[in-house]
C-alpha cells in the first residue's frame, strides 16, 4: 500500500488489506510464542504456548489458502498494532522480578494478542460474507474458533491457578 | 518504571503497572475518538464515537478513583499496544478512498481498541479480587461492562448496515 496514495477503494480492497495485516501479525506471533514459552515457568502455561504455536503455523497456512482462493497475492503489510502488543509484552515481562508474577503477566500479554486476532478475524469473516465469499469466511472461521478456545483456556488457567500463585 | 531494573516484584506491583498502562490508553482514546467521529460518515457511527468519548472520560475518572482507593500515585506509563492500535487505525483510514468503506474500517479499528481494553480490564479485575480488593474490582467492572456493550453495538452497526453499504 502506498504511503501517499489512497489504495483502498472498495470493500474488497479493505478485505485484502486486512488479510495482509493479520498475515503479518500471525507471522510475528510465530516468532514471539517460543520466547513466551521459554519465559513461562508453569508447565501447563509453557505447553499452552507451544500448542498455540503449532496452531499459529496452521493459521498462517489458512491465510495463504484464503489469499489464493480470493485470487490475491500472498503478502504481508506492517501491522503496528501487533508490533505494539508484542513490544509491550516484552517490556512488561522484562520488568517482572518474580516467576509466578511473570506467568500472570505473560497470560495477560497473550490474551491481548488473542483478542486482537479475534477482532480482526471477526471483521474479515463479516466482510467475506458481505462480498459473497462464504468459502473464505468458512476457512477464517476455523481460525477464529481456535483463537476463542485459546483465549478461554488462558482465562481458566489464570483464574484457576496462575493468579493465585502470583498473589501468594 | 525503570528501564534496566526489575520493578515489578509482586502481584500488587503488576496490578498498579497495569492500571498505569490502561490509564495511558484511556487518555489516548480521549484524543483519538473525536478524530474518529470527524472521519465517520454514517450519523449513527459518528454519534456512537461521541457517546463513547463521554464514557471514556468517565473511565479515566474511575481509574483515578481506583489509584486513590489502592493508595497508589495517579500515573500513566507508556502503552505501546494502544499506540500501535491507534497508529494502525490512522494509517488504514488514510488509505481508504471511499466514505462507506472508511466507516467499515473505522468500526474495525474501534473494536481493536475495545478488545484491548476488555482484556486489560478483565485481568485487572481478576488481579484485584486475588489481592482482596473487591472494592477496586467493582469499580473496574463498571467500565468493563460498558466496553463490552460498546463492542456489541459496533458489531450490530457493522453487520446491520455499515458493511452492506461498504460492499455496495
């Protein structure tokens, strides 16, 4: 997308732009999740990050599939939102001097990324349907469902164990 | 918070750090929402942004109240996540060359901000309860409820009207 031109002229352009944005975001998460798994102390949390990393690889592949189904070039555009979310996760984690508290901070950081994705996939699915691309919407829906499951698992883990340990 | 020291030693420190983070985020949204209202074309969307601006002023006041209840200094720390979300909203909006498509992009941007807040307030409430601060949790819950209502309103508006217009 050009910096000084208005390249998004139609809903279809917006859909493709958003695909490029979330494609970048998923690829950044592929890099960030192993680091988060390394930092996590609780074995269940560590495993949770690694499981979600495997899912995220699949999410990247699904996006490539949707680009192709829609006849668009597989391409990423910068996504300052996910960069900001990851930067903040790193900064906060770097300031925590207690392993149990760090686990609580890591869950919170991961949930910020999950919710970012939940919003973007939600819009992409609605836009795909509006554009008559129910086939693309169906592929994107699989990922959205997995992001929502991951978010709920993180909440359960935080409220069932991690927060209690962090506060003790 | 120091750049080279690990200042978050307890769950209480993490709670206060997160309060400072969301305090910054709410104040940035007070600046961003009038610009989003200016850019919106649909009168209902424009009014929605202005109504949420009024609510956001109250959210800032509630955070100041929670800082005081908890005996912590009212203070903001930089929040790269909300900066990234707002930057991305500005960049994308700047590339859209159609008013109806811009409305769809603006809703998507606003929902990214809402979900960021939903995650952070969710964690703050869970942490406050863990710390025995049900009084703080109750104040924060009021804001979380409003953020969720706003998010749902935006989805209804997008799916009921804005997306259809943008695709036509």
